[in-house]
């Protein structure tokens, strides 16, 4: 059997998708309030685990089990195009799952447990019989939890020596996970035709493009508004003002996005999502300034 080129393997793993969980892990590290002295190695391993390992695995799993849908929506991808021959997509997904679990042992019980849950969600999202992605409500929730919540909590716990993060950090992780539900919907607008044909009930398929776009925006905005309220409650007004400014900028972009969601979903991902993740880090620094945890 012929082997795939390195370029095809890299494309399968989609490095561009690694940023969100890597960033969320970094936010957890910051929010922990822990000193970085002697812990840089753990932080680097954790960031690598979140992105080039667990997230890359999820992309390989998704492309293997979506190869028939991609043949309609995106035939240029490595598997439907034939650049990833035979069952190489599946083999890489399995091998990278095992490599991820092996690396996760370096982060102790918290890191290993989080990696195991993230990988389980990755397979459940794409693989039958569960295939969470066939319903946009469940699939997007699984991605939000894995990409943001688990990564944030793991970063905070690992840096705190394996202690459970404080309630403030858990609250922010949960809120940003919920908001990511909306961000994940942005990925579905380009694939409506193929999803309909293959029975994938993404939100644009279930609700229609325009209503799904509005729902996605509400998902993105409301949790951030709650974050602002919490920052004010925690007496961090400067951080709250910064997050409000970032939300305001997102709202301006959303106004344009809503005029043509199908054409502008990718555009919004490029310009609106960076504002969202900037708010995550602002919130993480708010917790750090409170001395949220401690070892």
C-alpha cells in the first residue's frame, strides 16, 4: 500500500485548528495563579498535548468518518482526494490517540484523565454508533467542552499541582465552553448541502441558515455577558471593561455576518473569534490578579 506524503498528513491534522485548545490550556495556566518557576515544562507539554496531539487526533478521526460527506462538500481534502490512500486516515487516528495518552502521563492524573476524556469525545463526536456531530446541538456542545472547558480546567489543575481549580476558574471555563457552541456552528455553514444529503443535522440544516446564524451569535454573546457580570462581582472593573469592549467589537462584526451567514462565516471566524479568545485571556488574568490559587 502506498504511503501518504507528509504534506497530506499535515493537512489531515489541520494545524490551524490547534489554536483554540492550546489557547484555552494557556488561559487555565494563567488563571491558576501558580508560579511558573519550575513548571514551564509542564506548561509546554500541556499546550502540545492540547493542540498537536489531542486536537490533531480529533481532526483525523473526523476526516476518516466524514470521508463520504467530504467527497461532496470538500473533495479536495486528503482522504476523498486519494492523497491519503487506503485506511491510512484511520491508522493515523488510532496511532495519534495512543501517542496522546502516552504523553498525557507526564501531566499526572489530571492531565491523563483530561486527555482520555477529550479523546473519548473526539471519537464519540465522529464515529458511529454515537456520532454526536449528526446533531448540531450535541456535537457543538462536545466540541466546546473539549476545546475550551477541559483544556482550561486541565491547565489550571496541572499548574496547581493537581488540585481542583477554584469555583471562579470553573465558572469561566464553563461559560467559554458554552460560547464556543456558537463558534462551532460557524464551521457548518459551508457544508449545508452535503450535510443534508448525508443526514447530518447541523444547526443550519435543522434551523435554516439565517436562524442558525442568529442562534450562534446568541450563544457567543450571552456567556460573555455573564463573564462581564462575574468580573464586576469579583471587583475587577478594568478587566470587565476590556471584555465589554471586545464584545462590542464582536457585535459590530456579527451585524455584517448576519446579512449573509453562508458567505461570511469564514470571515467572521477570522476576525470575530480572535476578539472572543482575547476576552478569555483577559478573564484569566483577572483571576490571576485575584490570586485564584496557589501552590
